[in-house]
């Protein structure tokens, strides 16, 4: 059985990499995965999210996302400060303590450490892509999503975001049974559609871990899988067994936001 992920250590590493990348990527560079956003917008989004999560953890209740304006210090320093605030809040609250979150999953404080880890990892991918698109010298190590963390990110998409998107009224991404397999970590999932009226009930697919079966089975490294699920990588990098149309329909669906 895979060892548990240390979400806090993973978050601190990813956040440090993000702050470091802010030092060399032009704040005005466009972010390919987020049309209309610059790197400064990306930093603002992620840093405001750190403050938001910290306020939720310390209060245990839903909070408004803060309105944050352009700061007078560097983006890297400002972002590092928001990270420090969130880390302090995480350490101040027991992960099993009741705490609000936005998803139809258990309302515990530990949700936020995992969520901010994966939010940061995906936006670090965005930041590196922005640097590459702008012709910057890129530290390629920053673009690597550790396999174990990536596999946990895939699991989070299935556990948290598929039911969340249904609760927000989007059509279900899982309409036929589909399997997903991480070739480098050995993780496997089988997703089976939930209720026939999934949008009105908000009931997401059943998730079975340890086996990948279905009308189609998608395979790839954990990092490729999570980036494809977040629409950060062309789905052509994945291998499809079975019904290609079923696989394409799932990958085109609104699985995250």
C-alpha cells in the first residue's frame, strides 16, 4: 500500500518553488492555461487563496475571499508571506477539527492542507508554462510534479471535484464506467456513474480504488493524468484501451474548476 502523503511538506515545497519562479518570470507574461491572465494575476489568485484558506482554518467557518490589490513589495515576497500565514494556520488547527470546506466531502480542517497543495502544484505548472511561452530560462525541475503527489491529485479530482461540479449544476463528466491507471505509481481507479439524475442530486460517481476497469481505460504517468484532468496537457499523451469515444467524452467533460 502506498505511504500516506505529507500534504504540508508537499505544500511548503511547491509554494517555495512558486515563489522562486516569480523571481524570474515576467509578471506581465501571459498564462497559457488561464486565458486573459498574466503571471501577476496568477500570483494574486494563489496568494489570495492562501489568505482565504487561513481565515477558514482559524475560524472553522466559511469566509469571503479577500479583495487583494497590487502590493508595493515584490510578488515573490508577498506570495511568500501569504504562504507563511497559511502554514501557521495549518499548524494551529488539528486536521481532524470540524471545519467548513466548499465540497460535498467531510468537513474537516485537514481538507485544506491537501487542497492548497494541489492548487499550488497546478498553478506552478501554469507559471512554468508562462515562463516557457515567454522565452524565459526555465528551471525544468520546477515543472516536475512528484509522482506520489500527482497520484493524490488525481484522487482528489475524483473524490472532491467530480461531485463538486455536479453540485454546481454542470453535466456529469462520468456517464459510462471508466478506468484510470497511473503507470508509474501503480494507483488505479474505476469510476462508475452515480444516479441517473446526477445534476439534481449532486451524487457523483462511485470510486473504486485499486483496479482500473470499464468501457475505456486511460493510462499514463500520474503527473500526466493530473495535468490532463486539469486541462493543462493534451490528452493525446494518455493511452486509451477500449472505447475511445467513452474516453474522449470523459476527458472533455467538466471535471474541475
